[in-house]
C-alpha cells in the first residue's frame, strides 16, 4: 500500500475496524473508504457489488462481523452462521470481481478444534471437532479463509487471512449479554463498585486459560501483513501470553477498584479449556505484540469510563 491507495475498511465502527482506521491514519494513509451499516448492508450481495463497482477499492480489510461472547454465540446460532457467511462471501467475491489488489480477511482463534494441541499451530485447522458454543461463528470464519485461498488458487487473487486471538480494547462492546469476557467483567465490576455490591458473579469455574491481544496491536499487525505477507494459508496473531479467567477477573477487579468478593458459578459454561496461538510464523517475519495486558486493560477501562461520561452528558 502507498499513502494514497484507496483502502476500504469493512466494519470501521467496530472495535477492530476502528483500530485499523486509527493505525492507518497514524501511518500516513489518508485515502480511507468506509460505510456504516445504514449506508451499506454487507449481507446483501447486490448492495456490496454495487459499492465495489462504484468505488473499486485497491486494498480491503474485512473487519466486519457479527460477534459476541459465549451467551450470544450459543443463543443466536443461525444469525452468527448466516450473517458472517454472507459478509465474507459478498466482500471477497466483489473484491475479486472489481479488481481489488489485495484483501485481508480477519478470522478468529475459535476456528481451531476444541482439544487441539497447545499452542495452536495454523496446520491444526480442521483436525478435530470445534467448541460447540461458538461452532456456527467458527464455521463461517473457516469458510472465509478458505474463500481467500481458493480465490487465490483459481483466480490469482492476493487475498490473505489473519487469525487473531481473543481481542479487547478501545471501542469494545459492553452489551450485558452479548459481550466478550473482558468488557463483560469491566462493566460488571464497575457497576458493582458504583452500587457498592458485596459480590460479583463470574461465569464458569475460572480455570480456563485465555490469551488476549490489545486491538491496536492487532491493527498494527494487519498493516504489517498487508504490506509483507502474500502467501496461501492463514497466519496467527497473538500476544504469546495466557492468563486464567480467575486471575483475569482479579486483575480487572483491581484495575476497576472494586473491593467486594468474586463468586465463580460452575453451572455456567467454561468454553474451551485453553486457547493459546502459536505465533512463530509472524514472529519470524519480525512482528510482535507491544502492549502488556495490564496496560491494555487500563486503557480499555478509561475508554469505558469516557463512554459513560458521554452518555451521562
């Protein structure tokens, strides 16, 4: 990419998409194309094709997706499968049809089998059963990365796929039911602090381990890969560090300043026991995450507080 290239960021209002836009601007890219969901319905094939026909973006970042935590994935299975399938298929096919030079598709670490060896290598894909609670979302993401590879094979498209680990950061989703673990815990501990509640319930046993990546680090990786990676296959992007949900809960409790107790509810699902990505591939290319978890959580909590302040105003 050069600084004047027309770059389309699909999903620019979301946590990942907005981070990519910030990173592009920071790096001097000034010709960024965006469209809200009101302006462009990515689930409608005709709408997407007309958009690409009109604008003909040179580079495309596919950060648009229907996302959520365990509850949302397990409740809205059909929506997660259908909407994510349509988004991937519509954008990738239109990029091919209207001559996009390069496309980067964002997947998720949940594409890997539930009980795959740790850390998760790229070649472990489709070697075992998926985690049932997010299987529809994972299947849609697998289709997306396979579309990138098959369009490369059949049409010579320079389409690549990135598989990030669990993400958090600025502009996260704090929906009480549909959010991921970090924003859910931030919101829960903050509200408990404000209401002076004696305890906070955390779903599951607290024993699973998770790897977390600050979304601005992912955005930096995406620009790095758009400029340096041109091969078949997907590439993992993670922090290389993991933490138990129990330790994460206590860390967020400390950052928020909540003084009550934490009660773990073993009757609620834990999800995959462990999910750490093997990032040897991108590390060998010279990229590594920069933001420590504690620092990233403090930035995220401050962003959450600023959202509350704006809402109050």
